[in-house]
């Protein structure tokens, strides 16, 4: 696949993981791609926690389910029905999870390029996540980003030091297939905006 194929093939996977192992060489290439991301002031403020322990993943899944249920309780009617179809079981069904973190002190105290934009380091971590995701897609793997969690809970669960922020819990592994249409569109949650609605010229 060329770069554009990978970009458009990438999906947020929730229900298609097989649980098959990821070859060491493939995992190393994916992590190397993530670590090659650009970062403000070359601070490389990310770390990658590889989570294989089934007990840890089950504990996180229980927490995610509770948070998901809390959100579901705020929905009614068609929205509740649509949301009920969206799975979160990739946490336990994928081959492993990769938690990407952000260290705001990395490269400090003076981080070149972060003087006026405090969140530039956090943006850098998101670029590492995107690199990881595209590399995994190129390798034929699926990735699912789990967002139903409280940061303090995840920090405690994984022993992440105070001051280090967990940014993404990513479920990673072989999949039966990647859906042609993204899940949230397939389930009717949201529809993609056309490009021309997002492009502005010279001023908003």
C-alpha cells in the first residue's frame, strides 16, 4: 500500500481482533515508526507501555465498561440505540495494548518551540500515535483507541509516575478485516464532513 492507501484504509477497530500474536519484528517496526514522529524541540515526550497481562487488561476493561455505561445513561432514544452497537471489547480481544504517555518535563526546562503554545508537546505525542497507527495499518494490523477512562485510574493501574500523562490506550493486533466504512459512520453515530466544508481561505 502507498501512503494514501494506508491513510484511507486506517480504521478505529473495535470488533475484528483475532487475538493472534504480533511478530516481534512487526512490533519493532511499528514502535520505531511511532518513535520517529516529529516533536517540539526534539523533546520526544512520549513513552510506550506494552500491556500484555490479561489481569491488567481485564481490570482496565472493567473500568472502561463502567465509564461507558455512565455515558450511555446520558443518552436516550435513537442515540442510545446507536451507541449500544459500538463495542469496547478490543481491550481484551486484541493481541496487546500500547499505552502512549506524555512527559511535559522531557527536553526541559526550556523546550524549543513550546514557549507560546503549551500544548505543543501533547500534539507531538498525538503525532507519534498517528505514526504508530499508520504503520500498524501498513503491516495489516488493526488499532483501536480507547477513550472511556479516567486518567488517574489508568495511572494507578500501570504505575505511571506522577506528572506523566496517559494520552492513549491503543488496542493492537491482527484482525479478520478492516471495515470499508468507519464504525461510527456504519452505526449511524456521525457522518463525515465533506472537505470543502472544512477548508477556509485567508480568513475563517
